[in-house]
C-alpha cells in the first residue's frame, strides 16, 4: 500500500532591495556608488525612509532621524521621497507576480507573499518561479529583489533576508525546525527591542531556547503572541496568503521642522495633511465616517482626538475643518512636534459618480 506524501504549501516572500533608494539610483544614475538617503533634509526632524547599501555601511538605517544619518555620513546624498513614483513601480512589480498566481498578499510597496502551490503556468517548482520573478524584475524594471521560499509565511519572510541583496534562499520542510532552532530571537516576527530584551533576561537567545517552554509559559510571559512563538518554533504557521486585506484607515502625518504652538502654522499643516488624506481616499473610492487627529508634543507625549459623521466626510474642506475643530478641543500648553490626520470607519466603496452625487446633495 502506497503511503501518500504529505502535501505542503509553496510560499514565496519577495522583498525588494533598498526599494526607494534603488528606484532613485535607477532614475538618476549619478547617485550610483555613493551613499544615498531617501527621507527628509539632513537638518530636519524627518526620518530615513530607506538608505542604499553604500549608506548602510556607515550605520544608516530606516527610521533613524535624518540628522543622525547626517552625523554618521556627512557626505551622503539626501533626496526627498517620490511616493507616487514608488507606488507606480510597485504596481508594475505586482503585475509580474500576477503572471504566476492570484494569491498575492502585499505587505507594503516593496514586499509581498505569494502562494504558488498551484501556479498559473503549471511550472510546479517554487524555486524556478522565484528565479523567473527576480529575472523579470531585473530585466523589465532594472531593479533587484530577494526571495525567500518555504512552506509557510514565517520561514519564507525570514529566508528572503538571508542573502540580500539579490538573494534567493529555500528552506525545505526537512530543514525548518533546525533552521528555527538556530534563529536568534531578534529575527522572530513580533519580537521588537522590548520583547528581545525581555527574552534575554529570561535566558532566551534562540528558537531552541523558546522551544523549551510550554505554550502556557509563553502565553504567561508574552500574551497571545506566546502561542504564536510556541507554534513557529515547531515549524507550524498555517496563516494563509490573503490577497485582499481590508483597509482599516487612511492617514497622513508630518513632523514640524521646529516644535511650535503657533495655531496658524498648525492649522496650515492640518489643511495640507487633509488634502493628502482626501487624495488617497478618493483613489480608493471610499467615504470615511470618522476623523482622528494625532498630536505628538515636544516631550513625545502623544494624544488623539476623534469625531464621527454618519454621512461621511466628502471633501478636503470637511476633513480639514473637522481636524481644526479637534485641535481647538485640545489644551495646547507645550509645543507640538508632529500632527497627523486619519480617516476610518469606511462606508461601502462606491463609484466616483455616486460620490459626486452625494457631494452635490450635501451642498
């Protein structure tokens, strides 16, 4: 009697290499071979969106302040991000993915999961598909990507980071448990600096150390995430690739060049952010019923204020006016360093014509 072989999913995680910086280098060849930082000006409170590999040699990483990046490498080139360009390129990349499968779960502009257990072209080999995707991205878009391949999302994502840039790493079913046992806890999904420090105080340094604890012990120390840790150290991750992720909110925020209590400057920024939010909202053909104002003060204390309108917010002016009213409700007794505007609680998506009809009725 033949014993059926266990069936495994085939998951690919594609991660573009220094995406924003790579697009800038592609479009502006004079940047190549030089430390390049995409983000705010070096004298601003802005943060680094990404840095090319030349800049990373100097310790520059995403999310550090641009002033810190400048101190690490004063001769780096600083350029503002061009998000409309990155979004257009991201769409081209996804079109390449869809040649092979419709099960594509974008995580951001520059990375996505693909479930190619049953691929459209009947290639069968996940490694071959990953190679073809990487080659298409390189020849058609003049960019490089790294790929991680395994039977679940957790391992595939980690694998894509192993041989960057332009890497391809396959972790097969028989190697998964050993791979995770040797993995430093800092590499685990859901483990940030605080959790990593907590694990180190508990003498947990690798997956093998986590594996010694029971599920109840892990839940006691790490809450619901403890159950996730318990499973993944045993190679278990049944999360599906979700091609349609529900959009919960749309927002925009900005850090002021100088902390301020100037109400006119703050109102002007709210108007600018509201325009950005509305433009993003209209592209999704959605209407949101809740506006949230985010405020971060000079001492980094953060608060939010929200209000809702059952008829939804239909234009930039409504969003801005509501944001300004929310700001008035806040006692400003210290300078503000950041403002953000978000819209959520979406009504059903509707055609632009219907949105315009509603707008005319409101007027």
